[in-house]
C-alpha cells in the first residue's frame, strides 16, 4: 500500500514540472504490435513498451478504444488522458513490393533474364525487413515467397523458359511509346535470354531514326517489335545514291520514287535521263544502289 502511495506522489510531482501525456495524431505503426508508446506522447519508457493490440494488415487501419487505453494507463498508476473521439485510428505501415524488384532479384540470384510473374499484384508488407525465398517447381516454374519476420505475405508462381546466353541491349530508363530512341538510352549486357523472346536488337545502329512502338520499362531487353521506324527518305525528294564496287565508287544525286525506312529497298531514278534503279536506305536521304 505504501508503495502505491509513493508512486502517486511521484506522478503528482512529475506533472508539476510540466510533463504531459497526450494521444498522438496520424498514427502509423511498423511491425506486429501496437504499444502504448505508439499511441501516446510523453509516456514513461517502461510503460511505453506495454502491448495494446496486434496491428492490422499492411496498409489497413485498426480502431483502438480510447477507454481501453486509459484502463491500461490506470493499471500503471497513470491518470486517464482525454481525447476528442472514442477510438484511435492506427494504420499499419505498408511497403508495396513491385514486380520489378522480384524480377531484378531473380536475374541477379538465378541468372533469369526474363522471368514472367503469373497473376502478380503488388503485395504490401508491414516494414522494409522482408526477404524472397525461392523454390523450383518443375523445369519451367518457380515459387517465390515474400517473407517478413518469418511471416509469409505472398506466394507467387514464376514462369521461366529455356535460355541462351546473348549480348543484348537493355533499357537504362523508362521510355514512353512514341519517344525518340537514342544510343544513350541503352547499354549492352550479357544475359541468359529465353529462346522464344522474339527478335533481339543487337546493334545501336538499328535504333537510329526510331521511335518506341510501345512503353519500354527500365531494365527491359530491346526487341525489334519495340521499334517503330520512321521514313528517312521521302518520295519525290532528291537524295544521295552510292555504290562501291571492285576498285570504284559511284556517288550521285537521284530522285526517290518511294518513301522508305532504314534498310528498306526503294526505287530511285536519275535526275537527267530518269533511269531507274533500286537502292537500300542506309541513312537519312541516302541509299546504297543495288545492281
């Protein structure tokens, strides 16, 4: 009984020096437990560690009764604290794990250059302390688990395919459909690539005068289908025509009879006698004649 009296006296003396306890606003909690220290400002350290409840799911809100919190305070010989509402909204901290983070991990740890996540939706975990666990499922699939503090939050099936090591071009930034492509947007990388990925772009020369035919995300392998070639020769325009033979070079001006993209074959004619030739478009307003 005397012990309790000393505690009361101590608390009164504590309050006299301006020490106040009040409920926090906009409460966000990491981890599994909600403590008194998460809910209240100015609470003594030993009492602050006292558990109130478990947290809600990541990103969700849990309502905590103010009356229940005050009961816990009274049990610790601390006076009840007034609050404007009957319940506190306590949100669980949420970190969304994007698909790109999983595929990056698989590329680095398993040399899988093009894993495909099946039906993946962004998964939220209550803090940043999470890991990936992998388990092979047959020859072409893998199970990926997102684990936070020994608790499983998501299990994903990842499909992968037979691969061949290739030197490929990889995007260094996010590129929107319709953007002009530049050599600075890509870098070479040796990767294991699925055999049926599509036609690879393996030379920086291949992206000259090109726009993006679709959105190209950071880290994506560049495919021919992602390129939209612009006409670099316009029908009716005067252009340069070249031809290199055995010990000789032809260089003359001709008129384009057709528009053309890089590497396309178009018809051209000479300016004076209108003799027709065919030529491969090799650069802007330039063809290499074919004899």
